[in-house]
């Protein structure tokens, strides 16, 4: 049985082995890390999935029985995934659900349907696969409560899957940067303004676009946004500007949700916590819990 890192274990004296003529080979140790940042990402990702699927219920009146079962199953699995219950089976179930919907979109040659889109499938499935590999239920989960009787107990996780998660998140942000740089709708403030009034924007976005701001305002806002999005996947790896980048990244994601309605991208934004040193996240969370508890 694995031992939680928060418990103090007395060392047991072991008799030193006798020297032999053979040279002992030191076994390679798999690098591990504290799981707190990964657990926070799992929780935020799960909440994003749950809210996104609940939002689908608005247009589910025309769903057939199979689609209803997939939607209700997805909501249940994402809620259990958030709580870290029956992990990794809940994550695998979500992979199957989104993979099935993605295959339907591919066969139909469509980019999106009422349930999901190819952008969501392309992002959610790799993240879920890596979370399965990284054992993301090793902190703040139902599994730790069943094992040790406390949600605050934790076990170390492999560092390699977390590193690959960070690379995937950086690539996703780099792809978003290329879309913002090259799509015609983002070429000028006037085009962006027209798109917000049209089908691209939300009600809040359309109201903002109709306000009597000068063209300079929209052109400047677009230029600053494009510059930041382009630097984002690189500045997350630079420790001196990481905190500033994460704060601005969440502010940018908030505006994307309010103006464009793309709230599902919070699954990507929440992954920025993985770039913070795992021990720093652990100390910060434990300090807050001790203060509040």
C-alpha cells in the first residue's frame, strides 16, 4: 500500500549488505513530483467539462435516445472525474464519449454539432489521456479519502506525464496564436467589430462592438491581444514572467468567454497552473487550508 507523503514514518535500521566482488548497479529512479497542481487542473478541467455538457442541454430537445444517453453519461462521468472518483475509469469513459462524437463528425464531414466540436475533441481527448497516465487522483480526490480517510492526503505522481501535458498546452496556445494571426476576421479592428456584431460574438460582445469607440480602440486592443497570445506559449516556461503571464492569461480567457462564448477553453487556461513549481503549489495550498481550517 502506498504511503501518503503527509505522514511521518520512522526509519527502520537496515543491516548493511556485505561487500561482494560484483559491482552494484544503482537502479534508475523515476522522477516524481507533488500532485497538488495536477489535482487542481483535474478539478478545473472537470468543472469545465461538466458545465459545457450542461450547457448542451439547452439544445438537446431534438436529441435521439443514444445522444441523450451519451449526454447524461458524459455529465455523470465528468462530475465523478472532477471528484476523483473511480479514476481512471471515468476519464476513459469521457475519452470514449468524445471519441465517438468525434468519429461522427469526421464521417459527416462537419466541424461541430450540438454536442461538441472537432476543436473540443482535439483538445479534450489528449488531455484526458495524459491525465489517466499521470494518475491525477493522487490528491483532493474521493480515492484518497477512501484510502486514507482524508481528502488532504496525497501521493507523489510521475513528472513525465505532467511535462508532456505542459508541452501539449503550449502547442495548443501556439495553434490559437496562428489562428489569430492568419484568419481574416482578426486582421483588423473593423473586421473584428463586425464579427462581434454578427454570429461570432455573444450578446455582451455585440453590445461592446456597437459602443461609439473610435477605430483606434479596436485596432489597439486587437494588436495587444495578438502580441500576448503569440508570446503566451513561450512565456509560460520563463519563471521570471510566469506569474504575470498566468494572471493575464486568465483575464484573456475571461474576455474570450464573455465576448465569444468559448468558455470550454477554460480547460486549457486551467492547465497553466502546471507550469508553477509543484512544491510551490503544494506549500501555497497547504498554507491556505491550514489558515482556513
